[in-house]
C-alpha cells in the first residue's frame, strides 16, 4: 500500500480521543463497548442533557448501520433542544455514496461504497457504507461482527464502480454487463461496525474486442489499519447486447441439459401390460384314475391335422 493510501485510510478509520462512534440500532451488542452508541442511545442521551450547551462540541464519527435518515433524526433531536452545535456529526462519507449507475444497485441502502477515489496509478479506495436496511443484513447477524458476505459484496461493487468510472469508454458506462470469471476471498480478521475502507488495485486490463474489456484486480477491506478480507477477482465487461445474446443461448442450453437429466433419472417408460383376461393361468384337467393333472393345451400349442 502506498503512503498516500495509508494516510487516507488512517484518516477515515481513526478517531480523536473522546470521539463517540455511532452505529445502527442493529449493532446494539457492539454498542456495549465504551465510546460506542447506537442511534437510539445517542438520542436518549441528548434528551437527558448529556451534551449541555457551552461545554464544547462532542465529536461523533459514523460507524456502520447508520443511514442519512438516522443522522437527520439525531440532528432534529439536537435542534429541538437548542443544541445544534453541541454535537458535531461527520457524515461526509454518506453524502458521497456511489450512485445507481456505477454501483449497479436500484436502492440506495444496498450500495455499500462511496464514490471511488484515485489514490495512485491503478489504485482506488472507497468508504464502506453499511446501511441497516441493506439486503445482506436482512436476515443474518451473529455476535458483534458483520457477516463476511458484506465484504464480498462491497468488493464486487467496488470493482464494477472503478471500471465504470475510470476505464470504460463513455458510451459503455451504464450500458455494460459484468461477468465474473474468478472470485477468490481470504478472510483475515473480523469486520466490526466501525469505519472501514475498500481498496482496489487494478493489476491488468485489456480490450481483446470492441465489445468487451477484461480486468484482473486485487481488493481488500481495511479497518483499523489492517486487512479484514482480501479478494482476487477476474471479470469481463461486455456490451449489453452481446451479453444478452450470450446469456440467452446459455439459458437455452441449460434448459435442454436439465430436461435431459430429469428424463434420464426417470428411466424408460414401463411396457404396456396385456389385458387382464390374457394374464389368467391356463385351466387344468384332473385325472381321477391316476391322481395327476394335465395342462390344457393353449392355442399356440395345438397342431392342426386338417389337410
């Protein structure tokens, strides 16, 4: 990592002594630590007079799980008590959230990164921005850390945004379809609901054809000066029309192959059974004198003696 990148990361993830980290209510377990509050806890403290006017502004740094709506709620709580200047909330990262076109997400709460910033040749970084309403957060939360899928999804959004914003020609921006060729992830530490950054190093990129561009990138999610997850990714950006045709052909092949597998699993159709009357056992004739039985001849065993 370059010194410039390290300095930027340190600024984004470190806080001055006495700073309160604000996290979403969903991270209440993590808020048991000193110096951490949930949105609801901070609002209660303001109502109780924990931040009196004239004693110097308290500094609040946003962790994860906080939305712009949450920030406005806290500021409104301060304003109603004439304490607007008593608490300073640094929400610059939230205002720089990547847009729909480059993050490929329809809902703002599902965008996990800020607009990528160039930190060197082929090097970029973004702030990690986890909203409590994010799709990955909807049904999984264990302990105090955040789930690993958030790191992977943030990495995916990051390499797409970097490609869209810095490498694709203008006519291809917003009109490209991204196909992942490889995505290898190594987890190195827990990711907690504190400030974090996503780094992207573009190792190579080329355009073998005017309808596509291939990339090789290394990404990392950093927190507190260390890496929590590292990803190695290879992907291709296709022209949307080309990718649609490829995807349609692939879908048709998959449909045929799946139907063939299901048909083979069922096995051959059972043979049609003969009528019930033909399945009866042939009659037998009793021979009382000898106590023996004789099977009546069937039509197929009778030989005609007529000329």
